């Protein structure tokens, strides 16, 4: 029995900060998302504060920009090898958002300043309270908000550079069952909450080789998110309450560094084509360590291996000016999962992502732009296991994600 308690204590917080391709939200600009997530080479608008700070000085006016997504994901689990049991995650809509403001400090100035507020990691998943994986996870919700003051300088007509300082905040809430029943046969319960913070930076270079050819490269640093004081509470039989006390905990989590390179080509007066490649340094997420304030024989400090692997995301997109007021956009991307076999957990049943995107912009006048986007994401079926909890099966996820944005040039 003591061994079982220790195992539960080890697994209890191992899902608290799990993340992967499914929790990396590449939704920081409507135009960029509609073109497959490309944005490193072409500074379409103030969202370049995120995609490539070096492009900010290409804006001719100060611009205010806001957007919101309405992301809905569905994951199906099938028990393998029999296939006799299946479960679907509960429907829920998440609303990642972005706000940017930036531009030249004065008319035709080479120096531009800006601020970005965006949500690069987040969402979650909710399963039925009585599903077969309830001892691994029932509900997990993650959110992060990054604040990025940014400066960009146009060295000459070809080269611009930029940098931003990132102040990161986040929170997590988790619920899972504990295999300890009360007199009525009801499972015990664990609920975990925590806030995290960290710092990083974002730098980029933009090159306008010709009027028809642009290049970009950017580097977003890794961010160490520190949970200085989270809290875990447990509902267990009274006789075991001393083994699972209400306790604080602390932990560190390394969000990955990202190197992006991109090219933008103006093929005709109306058609432009962009391509990006993103190197994502997921290997920084090697293990998850939790330090509990109140240790017991059943709840000791834990080190849970994750061994994520680095990935490269490929993106392609284009835009076509239908008229002076309307522009249509289309794109796609391939985002491989960083999760190795043996580490596939139902809190993040991740697999390679295939994304198809499209959108439309409407400019009723020279200053105002209204943008719409739709993204569809699907993953192939993946058989895998979470060896630490001895739980496995087949997963498949589908995501629909419409979004709206608006920008205004002052």
C-alpha cells in the first residue's frame, strides 16, 4: 500500500505543467495565421512585434491591433488493443487573445517602439469524471500571458533590427481522481492550482532585399516559468488525510526557445507568397520536478521524466488582393509532436499537427482593417502509452479555430 501511495504522489503533479505542440499557440496574428502561421519575413501589421521585432520599423504609422480566437478541440480515446471502450473529451471553447500597439516615434523616424500582449501557450482538456483515465487526469486548464515592450531600428533601406523584453505570467488548474474510495465507493480527489512567472526576450532582423523579396530571422528565448507557491488539496478518506495534507509546492518549467527563418515573395502586383521554418527547442523540457512544502511518507518530492525532443515546423501561405478593399489568404503548416513514445499522457494526447488555414481582410478606409480567419487542425491516430502511470491507448484530436481581428492606423 505504501508503494501505491508513493506512486500516486509521484504522478499527482506530473501533469501540472505538461505541454507540447498542442499547447504552443501559434495564433499571434490573424493575417499570419491565415497564411499558415508565416510572419517572420513580411511585417504585415503590428503583430510583427511577436513574429519578428525587426519588422516593426517597417510600419509607416502607429497602429493599434487586437484579435481573439475561439478555439475548440475534441480528442477521442480508444482503449487498445481491444477497442471495446472509448471516450471523448468534453467540448469547451478557449479564447486566446492578442493586443499590439506600435510604430515610429515620429513621422519617418528610423526608431519604432511598441508593446505586445499575447498568449503563446495555453488551452486544456476535460474528460468525464468517471472515464478510465481519471486517475491520470480529469481536467487541466493552462494559460500564459506574455508582455513584450519592443524597440526596432531601421539601419538603412534594407536592414532593420528589433528586440523585445518578455515578462511572462501564467496559471494552471488541475483535477484528477485518487484511487482511494470513501464509504460510499466514491473516488478521492486532488485539485492543484498555481501561478507562474518568468522572463525572456525576442530579437529579430528584417531584410528587404528588393521591393519583391523580403527575408526575416527571429529568436525567441526560452522562458523559465517558476511556480513559487502553488497549492494542492485532497479529498480522501479521513483515515488517510494525514498522508495527503493540504500543501504548497514549487516548481520550475522551461518553455522552449524558437528560431524562425522566413522568406516573402511578391509574385505579382496582387499575389504574395510566404514560407517559414520554426526550430522549437523542446528538449529543454527533460523532466518535471516538484518540491512539496509538507512531505509525508506518501507525498515526497518528485522528479518525473519527460524527454521531449526538438522539432521543426514548416509553414507556407499566400495572400491575393481581390480589390483595394478585400484580400484573401490561404495557408498550411506541419507541426510534428515533441512527445516521445512512452510519454504520451491523456492530459496532452499530442501527435503531429496538420493545419489548413484561410482568411479575409476588409479595409473600409485607409486606416481601418477588419480581419477574419479560420483554422482547421487534425492529427493522425496515435497509439501510445504513458509508462509512468501504466496507461495507454489510441488518441486522435481535431481542432477548429475561427478568429477575428481589427487594426487601426493613427
